[in-house]
C-alpha cells in the first residue's frame, strides 16, 4: 500500500485527538484502512476501536477494503454508521430499563399517519391552518421539522422561530409535542430517535454515562463535517476522557446544513468539545489534474469559513480538461464528441443543482434519442405530477371530449393543488364529466367547501371549458395562459413543504414555458411531455449535486450554472453571506466530481451566467496546466493570471517554479487601448467583438457583442477578458 508523506503522517499519528482535513479525492479510505491496520499492529485490541462511516454504502465499502488488506485471521474492529450505533445503544438502554421498549417506524406511510394524527390534535389550537395542514407536502415539512429538532437537540419553539417553514405551519411546535406523546403511548420511535433518545438519557444521568464509557481507546469518524449536533454529542459521551478521536473530513464539502450539519463542526467545534488536537492535511487529490485543482481552489477561495488548505493534483492524475458551454445543444455536442472517442455514455454524469433544472436536458436527450438514467426515477419529466397536469391542460385544447373523462378532469382539478381533499375533487370531477355544468350554488357537493375553494374550482372549470377553443394557440402562449389562470406561481409557493421546494416548482414551470417556445406544434409538444421513457443502464446518469457527493466520473457536465439557479436565490429569498458560502461549497463539490473532463453549462438568453464560473478562473487553470507539462516551462514568458498569489502558492506547494504575473486590471501597467471592432474572449461569455467604448480611457466601460451571450456591458479592467491573437493594444 503506497502512501504519500501526508497519508503516512495520519496513519502513524501517535496518540491523542487528531483532525484530518482531506480534499476531494484524497484517498481517505485507503488512508483510514492503513490507520486501522497500524493500530492493530501496535497492539490496540479490535474491540476497543470504533470506526464510524457516514452511510451504509460507505460502511460496506470500508469493511470490504479493510478485510481485503488485513492479514488472514486478523480480528477486525467494529465499523458502523451513527444510526446502527444508536440502534445498538438503544437496545442496551432498553435492556437496562432506562428506555421503554419501542418499535421502529420503518415505512413512510406509518410516520405520515402518526403526524397526521398529531396535526389534527394540534389544529384545535390553530384552526387557521385548517385542512391545509393535513396535505402530504405539509406533513412532509412537519416530518422535516421534527427530525431537525432531534438532529440539533434543539427546543422546538426556538428552532421554529429561527428557521422559515412558510405559511400554515404555526401548529408545528404543538404538533411535535403531540407526536412525541403518540410515539410514547404507542411504543414507537423514528430513525431520529435512535440517537435522540439515548443522548437525552445519557446526558441527564452521570452514572449512566459512566456505565457506557471506558470501552474505547480509538474512535475514527469519516465525513465529520456532515455530522449533526446529536451525533456529535453522542460521540462525546461514548469517547469520554479516555478515547482518542480522529475526525476526518473537509469543511469545504459541508453541504447538509439543511439537516443540521455545519462547517464549524470541523473547523471549531471539534477542539471545543474534545480539546487540543493534532491537525493533519491530506492535500493531494488522486482524481483530477492541475487545471481542475486550480479551478476548485479559485472557486472556494472567496469563502471565509473554510480551512486554509489547497487541493494539489498528484503527478500521475488525468490531464483534466475544462470547458464552458451554453444550452442543451452544447450538452448534445459534448456527448457526441465523447462517443466519437469510443467512450461509453455510462461513464458520463449530467449534474444539476436541483431537479427542475434537469427538465430541459431530459427533453433535449429525448429529442436526440440519447439514452439516460436518473438517480431518482420519480424525477423523470413525464412522471412529475405538475408536468402530467400541464400536458393534460394542453391536450384539452386539441380534444374537447376529454371534458367528459372524470379521470382527466380530476388530474386538472388537482394540479396545481386547490387545497381541497382528493375525495371531494373526485366526486366533483365525476359530476362535471356527467353534467358538463357547474353545480348550483346550494348543491351539497359544494356545501362542504369553503368560499375561496369554490371560487378557485369554479374558475378552473371555466378555464377547462374555454381550452377546446384555443387549439390554434402556440404551446408557449397556451401554457402561459393556463399558468396565469390557475395562479400557478402563487399556488406552487404556498403548497410547497419548504421554501426551496416551492421555488423549484416555480422554476420547473418557467423551464416548461421556455421549452414550449422552441416548439410550434401543440401536438408535438404534448407528445414530447408524454413520451414513454425508462432508465437505461447504458445511458448518461442524471443526478443532483447532493446525490453525487462522494462519487466521481470521467466526464462531468454541470448544467444550469446561472445566477438565481446556482447560487440559488430569488427576490423573496435573497442570498445572505452564509447561504452564499453554502452554495459555493455545493459548487465546489460539484466540479470536483470530474476526473478527465468537466463541462460547465449555463443557459444563456435571459439567464445571466453564474458568478461561480468567473470565480473558477478556469482558463488560467488550463494555461498553468499546459505550462507545467511543457518542456521549456521554466524559461517561458510569465503567465498572466487573475490571481497570481493563489497560483504562485499552488506552484510552490508542488515544487514547480513557474513565472506568473497579474493579468490586466490586477497590476499597475499601462492599460490596453480598447477600440470598437476589437475581438476578445471572456472567461464566461466566450468570444465577442467590442461595439462601444466610453468613459475613462484608463478603465473604460465597454459593450461587447458576444457570439452566444449577446450584448454585454462590462467594466473593462474588472472583466476576465483577453484579446484574441493579433488584437492586443
């Protein structure tokens, strides 16, 4: 097992606590396997070593590699996830009579039923929440709130006041308390209780804590940046004062703040809880080349809450190539080029910030007949309830007979939700299909509905009756009309379980309208939305950045890199500095999944490219990487880069001296003379031609007409631009 000097230092850590900061692709598993074998060789008993992994797949992979590397017959230590550890501890505390016997709820429907009952009890004090609180998405939000209370070990009222759970959630604190009573009365517990109950019991009883301590000498925790307060507090109890704790992770890859993780867990909290620790870096990545390593370092550098650490590419890594493209056609072209190199599509990953951003890409792949698979099959575009309903609205414009189909009417009355129970909608759809008339004012079918519900459904019925006369409209015009009449944006935001879910649904609607503008035929657009498709094992994988954590692919295409999409924000939900840093960490995780090629795609048109593209300084990374492999690298002219200090630091760490200097706008050299007609290249917008020069000649404002991004107005010395050959001043 060949190890780097940094890895050997971790493996040979002598005693006491340790904190290991490992960049993406640093060979953590290899290092930790060697660490465990080293402890065993030093005589530490296997039963006094505990290894904690983030999830089951990581645990199984670690166990397999440890068993393959250990000498034959060598007893091995316990390797667990936090949940399996909590389950074992819960069983022990139950046997000791500390905790009452409870059965674990393993099915989603069981938890939903319990939360529905708790909500009904809480609604007696919050009648304004009404039936809305019992809908599936609101129950999902309540489940998230309840899980977060237990993950953060927080007071429910304090957590609710701190976070934004949206409208119609005032009953959440009371519902949580009712749910806790129901769980106790029925002898049930949730997955969150596997940690929450033991931690509360242990922290409340010093004698009990003493009973579970003293059994461990060494504890190793992987992905430490992603653990929540409940996990951290359980670890502190079990380790006690005797066990040496080694935390391994990367604060730059902390992307689960929404479920209780925090970058300070790795940066500050570890030493605050356990005391002085020896810090070890794992700075070398074995995944990708210098160009991507530099892009990743540039991308994360703007964050203030981060480790002072560079990611360095190992000498034998792939020569990773980077590119920026625009739109779905760039995706299709990239995949075609990949296949021309006789590479398989299942070696490629198409990654998005949120599932809504995958919709135009799915449609583009369907049009071109390119096979693909989704990490979540329920996110196929035609399986999304909103897409099915919108296709149904459009279909009604071509076939008025659908007004007599109760199932079709139920679909259209249900999406977007009118906040009416489904059984009542079903009865109404059946009546409308039979009578083709809106019920009389005092009809019993309407009597059970509130006035605003009756108004909403009557307006929607009027829309349905109108649509068969709109068959001549274009898909985009018809779709925009439907969205306006059903108040889709307002309803989707209100119906969402969480603010970000509502914003994603609204973005999905925008994406569908944008796609409709590319199709003149209403029938063709409906057929596209309803085209049957299934996961193809030989196809491109489509997943979210969160779903890609811990994985890698030869080719990664990161799409939807637009302002407001990535980083994600809206007018109603602006970016705060902490949220921007979280988004930047998510972007860092995304780009570091690539091994051989990374393609970053923005949409163009009305969508402004994300600030993250410029922050990567990806062209600089490519030039530095090319210079490092050149035979005369040391004697060449200095490279002009946007961030010379960062690049120089990288080169010094590599031990590869190259001359670099600041690019135009970074140093006090005579500025170039910009002129109309000059051709230049922008790091994000690509190639273009100067059309206007105005203001201070030393730092003018220029307008550039780019080939793909259109007309853009730039402050010349701040823009990441360079002149094309023969166009310099």
